[in-house]
């Protein structure tokens, strides 16, 4: 559903807000922007707090974390949990763990691990490729 206020540069707008309603990668991006925009709730999803971060991130802040109906009373209850210092902790952790540099290091480590496993595994190319 369009709200008529789409933005081409959300990274410039998000820092103006304390709470951003988002899910999945948009939630992660909002948390990484910082400026207290690291608390995210959407459609019954819980507020992202430092204590809940691991569980919610494991589910990619997506539909799997839905725990309440999309009703004002549930959203209001989550908003009352907002804590600026906790939001700053979430932002710092997301920036540390989800940066491009960290991601590239993880990809390289994964690639090296797969190559090491390949080189140390018994090889039978005729059996594996039907020759």
C-alpha cells in the first residue's frame, strides 16, 4: 500500500526519526543509519532492543518474528519500550557486524573453508562425474 511519500534517499531521512517501522533488510538498514533510528517495529513485530537483537536478526527481522496483531494497543506497548541508549547499542552492534568490510571477510573465510574442505576430501572424479 503506497503512502505517497516514497523517498529516493531514505538514508538522509531516517536519521531524523527515533522509531522506524520496517521489516527485513529495510529494518537492518534503518538500524545501521543510527541517530536513534535503530528501534524497528512493524505489523506486530517487536521493538528491536539489544536483548532481542540476536533472535530477531536470526529471523531477518521478517514475518517470522510476528508476535502480535497489527493493532494500535500492541504497537503502543512496544513504543513505550523505546530507550535511546539501548537503540544506540543496537546501532553500534549492527554497524560492527553488518558492515561491508565484515561481510567480505566472512565471504572470504567461507570460500577458504570450502576450498580447504575440497582439497582435503577424497577425490574420485570418475565416480563423481560419471566417467
